[in-house]
C-alpha cells in the first residue's frame, strides 16, 4: 500500500508553496485501514488530505490522510503523522 500512497503524498509535501523543510522532518506514525482487497491491474486513485497541522512546543505535527479509491469506491485509507522540528534560530 505504501508504494501507492507515498508518491501521492510526495506531490503535496514537495510542493514549494506548502513550504515543508525535509531537513527537519521525522516520520512519526503510520496506520492503515483496508476496506477490501485490491488486485493486480486495478486502477486506483490516491487523494491526500491534510487533516491537521498542530504546533506543540514550537514544532509542528502534520497529519495526512490518503484515500485509495478504485472503480468500486474507497478500498483503503492511510494516515501518516510527520513531526516537523521548529526552527532552532
């Protein structure tokens, strides 16, 4: 599943307008929910949503949800939390 969802999230995370500095990012958590099996050859679409950005003690927690849809609808969901260290100044 990660081979499907990671490239979808990369498009958002690598967007210069989003402004994420990868030098300060730590992958904190990831969880998966499978609603039905996907088969080789299935056409899927991955849609990334920023669920929240919380600032804690000068650092940010970025929560992403990626929906994996096929012709029948929602097949799986992936939640990813990234820790973004604050600017050390």
